[in-house]
């Protein structure tokens, strides 16, 4: 379902990214395939230096259909950015990709929290976030982060997934907090 970013996937991902229903919501936009190769190469190098974590989302046949990333990692917390090509909207890929990514982040990579900044106008992302039982609205929990993402204009709400909430859900809420944190 997920794999590390690879330059071989650039043509397929670029074709999906330039769709007018996808492009406005992609963090690292490119106007040409060559530009997307360059951005992808930078992404791979940034991951090697611990600045971000980026994966290609694959369909059941192993074809690239989007990306999922954790950017701006500081103090074991970062910002989630995900996009899927339009032919894959509403088919459950987003949820499955997030579950696989969160497992990797929390169990293998020592991430403590995942922030999501969601544009007030991006109803698709808001719906996807609210489907996750362990996500909380974090505007008031992290006021400094909320202020930082809205420095220029109040257009984002902040959501957060903590490792503790995720583990509590992952283990079915049947264990004490100490047991979950020790797992």
C-alpha cells in the first residue's frame, strides 16, 4: 500500500497531481514533469536528512495513486499532507494509507504527534480527518501552532493525532494508559 518515494513513479504521479480537483491541495506543486522530478529528488534527499517522511500510495496492483507525507518535523511532531488522484477519490484508499502510515510513524519512527492543518474550504480533507476516531481539533490545545499556520490569514483549523490517542484506539481502548505507553 505504501512505499518509499521513487523517481520511477514521477510520471504517473504527475499526471494525477495536475488534475484541477487535486492540484490546489498539493503542497509541493509542479507545472512540468521535469519540475516534479526535481521536487521528488529533493523530497527523497530531505527524508535522508530526517526533515520529512514521504511515501507513495499504491493501489492493489502496485500502481502509484498519490502521496502521504509528514513535513516540518520538530520535537517528534510534524504536519501531515496527503493527496490522491481523482480516479481514487471515495474508494477507501485514503483511510488505508493513513492507517499504514500512522503505524509506521508511531511504531517504527518514534513520532509523538501528527498535526493536520485543514483549510476551512477543503471539505474532502475535513471529512477524511473526522472519520479517524483518534483525531482531535487542536486550535486551543496548540494555540502557538494554530497561530503559526494562520499567520497571514485565518484559513486553517488545526487537528492533531497524538501517539497516546492512536495507541489507545489501536489496542481497542482495553488497556490502561501505562500499558499502552509501554507497548
